[in-house]
């Protein structure tokens, strides 16, 4: 049983190392985490302010009056007018807006 456990541990270590290598090198995981910290956790205050400013005309609308392209325009405007424009193209391409289904009687 000890031999089997040893082989499993060796396989686990090899697979873990390969996975971390792929995540860090091919998918630039650390770069994405840094961007998340800067943008979503409000470490880059100018991006948060630019996003709110660009979305100001949309914030008073009902959810069923919002369109993905309008929200994407607001996001693009915020990126272009803040330090976020200096992020890598890989990170910028991953920024997206997703719309949830609207329930007819709810306003948000």
C-alpha cells in the first residue's frame, strides 16, 4: 500500500506542477488576479469612478430598459478614461458584461 501511496503522491505532484505552469504561463492567472484586485476590489479608484460616471445615465433605468451594448459602451468608456487602459490586451479582452434575465414585475 505504501508503494501505491508513493506513486499517487508523485503523480499528484507532477500534475499539480503542470497545472500551475499552464495556468500561470498560458492563461496568465497572476495577471488576471492583479487586474481583479485593481478593478473589482477598487484598488484603482479612478476606474471605479470612471465606471460610475459612464453608467450614470443608465442607473435610473428599469432593468428591462438596459441593453448589453449600452453597458459595454459604459465599460469601454471607463477603461479608456482610467488607468485600466494600461492593462494587457489579454486582460482587457476578458472584460465583459453579462445580462441576467429580467423578472417582469421587478424594477432595479
